[in-house]
């Protein structure tokens, strides 16, 4: 009599299916035909592989993911959470959501204790990389028995990341504005403590250098992501440089502030001032004029983070390890009336 413990791969081999299909059946997930499901359940019974013992030990018992988030009032962070929640639900996972008020000063240990007490199978860390706040999280990772994926960090900080390419976004916006041949390109950054804001600013700098244009920080003003700060930044830039003709605003809310302030100052967009924003929020096409913007799919970012961590949970349960995966999502520039004269 064999003393070998039956595992999920034995079931998959006998049933003639992939181990992922077996996993979906024992966790009561969709995506498996009635015929295949019946076949797998029959093999499970024949081999004595009982989900009540082996499968639950393999996958954990919670069917829950932890999500640590911030900034429900900001477009990017809030839509990332929406995408994550939708994908978790699609995979029959619940979520434990922990929202932080101050992303620069996070009680990492307390958050992890909350997540572990809820028996989550994995954690999505969706807090923006600000200052050294991610370093504190990385230091705690060796103490965890569950995987953690980051959605807004420098990819070298951890072996499980999925991020938007903010650097390329800054390049795309700046390249487009340089092509308008209106002189110096100004930038309104987000708070430069944010990694994403610094990356967009770096894309602006490097693109200017690539074209042999001087990088003069007097053409850069730091905003706080709000429309109010965008309006004030335009006034600051005009005080510094009378003939401001092109502006890259690092999010669409600040770009909206630029459009408002330009009208108050008697400037016509795009004739007097070409403007490009960032995020391509749904309302961007309805601004006046319609706003050119760098589109990043932040809903997909959240959904992909869930898909990625579920693959890792499977791998750890079956193999005891996982392969590092650092995914970068590329943005695209959507050109509308705000940055081109005579566009139709």
C-alpha cells in the first residue's frame, strides 16, 4: 500500500486537466464546464483527495485578500481600489480594506496584525510610494507567511510589483508639447514626495535634455494634485515667465485649474496656451476645450494586481515558492483640442 500523500497534481494528471482547473473546482470558482467539474470530483473521490483537508491547507481557508489603500478623493488611487475589488469578487474572494489617512506615517506592524487576524491569503499594498514609507513595509515582509504585492513603488524594491510607467508618461506629454514648437515647456508637478510625481518630472527633464533644451527648474511648479493648485501654478509661471505657451500638468485636476485660470487671465487655450494633463479621467473629454491627457488604466492596475497575487498564492500552495514578477503598464497619450490649434 502506497504511503504517498495525494496532491493536486495527481488529481490533475488522472483527470487530464491542468492543476489550475482542479484548483478552481475545489474552491468552487467559475470557468469549468459541468462535465469537467464532475470528472474532477470523481477523481478526487477515487484518489481520496479531500478538499476539506488537503485543498484548504493548500489554499488557505479565508478566500480573502487584504487591501491597504489611500486617497479615495484622488482619481488614481480610488480607481485602483475599484479595479481590485471587482477582480477579487470575480474570483470569489472577499476583501479586508484598510484605509490610511497619512501615507507617510503608516503603522505597518499594526496593519499587518489586522490583516493576519482576518486570515487574509495575500495583501495588495496600494499606498503611494512617498519618502521612505515603503522601506518600512519591505523590512516587515520576511516576518510574513503570505505574499504582498505593491502597485505604486520603484520596481526594484520588491519582487512582486505591478506599476504604471509614470516616467514614460512624462516623456510622452513633453514630447508632444515640444512638437508644437512654442518654446519652453513648463510643468506643474504633483507633490514631489510622491514617487509617481517625481517620475513624471524626471520624464519631463530627460525629454528636454534629449532635444538639447535647457532644464530650467524655474519652469517647474509643485502642485498638490488639486485644481486650485493648478490655477495658482499657472499664475506663478506667468509671474516668472511672461510668455508661457505650453504646460504639462501632472494630473487632470491640476490641468482643469490651468484651464480655469487661463480663461480668467484672458488666455485662449490652445491658441495662446497648449495644455496636457495626466490620467485621462472620464471628464477630460468634456473639459472646455477637451483636454489632451496621458491615459493610464488604473482600474486595470488594481485588477491585474489581484490576478497576479492569486497566481502567487496558487504557486506558493503547490510549490512552496513563486517566481518574481515585476509588471509595468505602459501609458498612452490621448490628443484632444487643448494642445493642438485647429484640431477637428
